[in-house]
C-alpha cells in the first residue's frame, strides 16, 4: 500500500511552524518525546515507546563455529524488520531503502562502539562461540525509528542473560537456562536524531516532520561522551558550529537516556526478584479505566496569555473618540459635544485634532519574542509498567 | 418495532437481531398501517429481520430511522458524503485524489464550477479539495465531483492555503457535523477560526496564528476521548490562557 501523500498546505504549515520554533505537539526544538521502556517475560525482550513510535527488540543466542579470520571472537548479528504494522508504506519482505539504511546504521553504531566484548563470547577457541542475534521489530512508525531501535537494542542486550556452558574436553554442554551470568556491558550510547529543515534543527522528529525534512544527522555517543559514529544524509550543508551544537545536545541526551535505561532495568530486576508478574501481557492494564488513557499534550499557551493581556492593555489605553469640534461660526465653539473643549481653540484645531481611530475591534496577535517558556509536564523518568 | 424501540441507546454487537412479530390480535375494523423502517449504517436486512453488523450504540430518529453509532478510523466511501482529498496525480482529463480509502478516487476536471474544455481549473498536485462522492460502491472506482446537482460549487473545490490538516476518528467528525453540535459551539467561543471537516476523518483548520491553529488541532484530537464536561473544562482553561 502507498503512504498518504503529503499535501502542499501541510508542508507549508509545518515549515512555517518550524520557522517560528513551534512543533506539532508542543515540544521545544531540542526536546525528546516521552520514552517508555517495558520488558517481556523472557530475558532479552524489550519494548520501547518513543511517543507514538513503538519498537520491540529480542535478543537470542546460539552456539556456532566462529569465523575463520577471528577464531576467538563471538558473532553479533543485527536485524531491523520494518513490518507493515508500522506504516502502510512498509512492505513485508522487501528490502526498502529505509530498511537498508536503518540496518546499516544500527550495525555500525553497535559494532563500532564495542558495547559487547566479543572475546568474552568465546567458549572454545576456534570451535564454539556464541552468536548473539538482535532482532528489532517496528510496531508503529511515528518518526525517529532509528533512536527507538537503538534504545531497544541496547536495553534488550543489557537485559539478556546468556546461559552458562561447561566444557569437558571437546564436549560442550549447555548447563541450564536458569543459571545466568550477567553481560559486562561496557558502553551505553544514544543515537541522536536531528533533522534539518533548511536552516532549522529539530531533535526527535515525528512522522510529519520527517516528511518535510531536508536531511538527517545521526550521532551515536556513549555515556563517556565519546562519539561512536556520525552519519549525515540528505546532502545538507551543515556549518561547523551546527555540528558542534548537535554533539553537545547529544551529550546531554545520552546521560538522560542512559539514566532512564538503567532505572528501567533496575525496576525490572526488583520486580522479578519480588516474584511479581512481569512481562508484556502484565504491563498492559486491561481492566482499568485508565487502560486507554492518553497522556497530556503540552501545548504552549504563553502566546495566548500575551494576546489576552495585550487586548486588555489596548482596551484601556485606547483613547476615547474625539469627534471633531463643531464650529458653526468662527469664534463660536460648541461645547458639550464630545469630550474636548472647543472654546477659543480656533488656531489649534487644524493641526491638533486628528481623528483618532478606535482600534478596540482590531485584535493584533503579538508575535513578541519574549516567550517565557512554561514547561507543562516535567520530564519524569519512566518506570516500566 | 416495539422490540427495537426498547433497545435504543444500548450497545449492540454484530449478530444481534430484531424481529418484528405480528400482533396477536389483528383488528378487522381498523386499517393496519404497514410500517416502514429505514436502516442506517450498521444495520442490515436479512429476510424479514434486522441484523446488526457493526458494534456500537443503537440510535433512533423519529419517525422510523434506526442506525448504529460506531467508532472507527478507516473510511469507506459512501455516495453523497463530502470529503477532503489530496490530489496525487493528473492523468489526462482526470485528477487522482487520495481520500484515505483503499483506492484513489477520480475527479474530472470538468466537475468544477465554471470549468469548460478550454477553461481548466487551477489544481496542482498536493492540493486539498473538498468534494463529494458521485459514485461510491464496492464494485467501481469511486468518483468525486466539486459541484452539486445544479452545477454550483456550494463551498466545494480547492482550498487550504495556510492551514493545518490532521486526522481524527470518524465518530468525532460526525459529532462535529451534527446539526446542534456541542463541540462546535464550544469551539466558537474560543478563537475565530476556519474549519473544513471531511467525512473521511480529515479536518483542516486555520486560525489567526500558527500557535492558535496548533492549539485548536490538539484540542480537537484530544476531545475525542473526553466527556462533555471534561471538554468544557479544558476549553475554559484554554480560554483563560492559564494552561
């Protein structure tokens, strides 16, 4: 199926709104949408919600023979599936350009950052190593699949437990699935997604904004503020200071998102230890009235307040109508009509008495730059439900 | 008939049926009036029974119209409904218009007011059109026109410079277009704005500034899941600017 085409009026409106630094859902230009992380019943299954964008990552492992060139290292395999569930434009089975791009980006981010120590995956050198496979499925596309996919992949890898093995000579037995050992995860990172619409930079575009963007800059950074990879696509020209600004923003976001991930993992571990029910089916509250609750959208209302104040001020300050003084005969002034005294004011009337317009009916919406930004929903780190 | 009247306002599921039972005592002197029942969307006739085919609330309008008020987002074209479409292609004498259905509809360039073979309408790709369905059934390609039966535009045609188009559910659209619509009257007290509502779930809104347009769009999208009281509270809050 084809995607709904983008109409001209939407494109114009979005560009105009971006010029005025306004986004469709009331965010600031460098704000992320609400991120929610929840885990499935198995170890290594994780769901990430980035606003309305939803992805699921699943990690699995298998014992295989290693590559000849690297007998001591395990194998990592990444895969992003763009399912038609996510968007009508995605086709099942076909490798579209977007899917190739996302796959390569994710692979490059996760491999280059060396977040998994591949040598620790080796069981018997030259014969048996672990092959770790990360599958990311997109469930809903509302823009910025790259970020959601990378957060999901990393969180799933952190959550995953690899079974222990014992070796006896040449035999390798997998002991049991219950005895797990933790990964030694060295780095966590965040891919920062920015889009440039002519000269404006936006972080975390939603689907509409993605359609009007000119180009994309993706920065993958770990929590030690080392850049793992940068990719710029779309052929946009970026100034040096723009790239620097983007990397600074990425640094800030990395720490926020890393904190979120660690908290989510901690909560999940506590829940499992306490023996409570955990998993995707449990995280969806079916029987409560708040099951389909929508979160509050922070829409900026500061402009409206200024408008209201502006109207009030103008209302008070507008001078009252001064009708022109009636001078039936030179030398005779007619008092009592209007508010101005017209006695002996013959000489002045030509220049001073201007008809002042009553502009109470015309409401001008002020575009003043002095926005004091009100943060309506403070960002609270999410707990998995 | 009596059975159905009792169930007005109830939630019904597909498969529920009403039957009209013959009265036990038929008077021989009083002429028996044959009662006609008009079935609206969601109801279907099977023999002499009325069967529900969509889940929703049963509604009744005097004297004899029944229909099911259901909630969905996917639009199925019906003849006579006016929708907002996006022009996707110009091929020969027709425009191809996307309205959110399974197929694209065709809109002839002669179906505009004052259009002749020489005087073509000024329609570009990506433009928004407000049109109504001339042909809309499951066997043929849907066809749109921008004039009514007397040849006048009557508000239809190309529009949409400077506003925002967004999608809502079909239920909200019907609520907005109802004759005495609470949502519309609440909105009137808010900001002056221009609103075009298409029955395919698309709404176009334009207001004095970008900020106000965004506010109205967000309000309408969130008004879907609110009760009337919550909605009025929200609108009041926005009016005071104290959000």
